[in-house]
C-alpha cells in the first residue's frame, strides 16, 4: 500500500485503540475481550481510510468526522462476527485466525456483535450531540447499515439462488457497497458545494462494487460473481468500473490524486 495510506491507517488504528480502551472496566470482561478480539484482529481499515481521503478531498477536517469513522468500523466489525456464525457462513477462520465464536462461543460472539453495533450508535449520537451538522451523515450510516443497505444485502444473499447478473450486482451494491459509499459520502454534508455529492455517490458506489469483485477474485467461492459469470467477465466489469470512477475523478485534476491512488489500491490489492 501507498506509504501515506499506511501512515493514515496506523494513525486511525491508534485512535481506535485509545477509544476502545476507555471502555475497559465498564463492560463485562469476557464481552470486552470478544469485542476487542475482532476489532483488533487485523482489519485493513479501508472504510475509515476512504472517509478520511474523501474528507481531505472536500476540505473537511478529519477531526470533525473521525467519530463517524470509528462508528463505521464498529459496524463493519459486528457484521463480520455475525457473518461468520454457524447460522450464517459458519466460518472457522477470519483474517487467518479463529473466528470470534470459535474462541468465545456462539452466544458471546452474538453479544459482541450486538455490543459493537450499539457502541457505534452511541458514538455517532455523541458526535451529533456535539455538532448537529453531523446529523445527516450519521443518519446515512444508519441507513446504509440497515435493511435497505448491508443487512438487506445479506438477506438477499442468503435467499439468492441461481441469480441473474442484475440481481447479484444489486445484492453486492447493498451488502458491500452501501457502507463503502457511506464512508465516501459522510464528509459531504459538511461541505458547501452540493454538486460534488453526486460525484462522490458515484465514486463510493462503484468503488464498493470494485472492492467486492476484487475480494471475490482473491477468495473464489461458489456463489460469487466470478464463480457464476467467469473470471474474464469479472475482470472486464472491474475495468469498466475503474474507468467510470476515473471518469468522475478526472474533472477534479490533482485534487483527486489520492482518491485515484486509493482506487488502484483497491483494484489491485493482494489480500
Ligand atoms: C451479518 C449483519 C450481517 C451482515 C453481513 C458485510 C457482510 C454482511 C458480511 C461480511 C462478509 C462479506 C464477505 C462481506 C462482503 C464485504 C467484504 C468483502 C467484507 C470484508 O471487508 P474487509 O476486507 O475486511 O474490509 P477487513 O478484514 O479488512 O476488516
């Protein structure tokens, strides 16, 4: 990854760690450990990085939205814990390590996911109470994580069988792209220039799809887009999405350089 992105990600890691340590002693110890295990289990922190670069692009101070970046990462972590459960994907490993329920048991893993989700909304609401200009951004995160977004996409995923291409891409748009789009759009509401919203919306949605298709190619499973429609068609779709994103970014010239670098990182990542 680009050196600057590594530094920004390390900074976020430190910020999240300090934030989470303030909860120690207030939660039942086992629950805290289960939440901590997944929250600091080696995640790439791509959503907070997207939010930070989007803020920089829009001249919005990162310190104004960092709590919403934390909230988004807490939601993402809960979704992974629940996705791995026996009633969902029944995975034993996540990021090369035993899944939360394998280490702490199924009941504690469900509670750790629930607690992370609640902590996300506590964190977002506290941020809104200090700066009500964050209200629309916090609402967007809640909607993107809910039944019209990530949870809805997951529900479609578990009921989808023999899907056509359109239904599969629409499920990806909800399950994966909704949170990534929310990361890109969060700083927009603090920015005066409204025409840029539509471009950031296109950027976020297409980046989210690109992220999922790249993930599919790295980890071929039976129900993914490349498994259903072939690797070549997946590569073609990735190229089309990248071109469409660059089409949007080009008009901003130098200013969009970091966002363009991020797109390349997402499209050509190795894990
Ligand atoms: C169970 C409520 C619920 C939702 C599940 C997001 C999701 C919906 C499930 C996670 C499993 C999955 C494969 C989702 C697709 C999105 C994706 C590739 C997630 C992994 O995100 P990364 O790569 O994870 O950012 P890290 O490990 O870096 O944090």
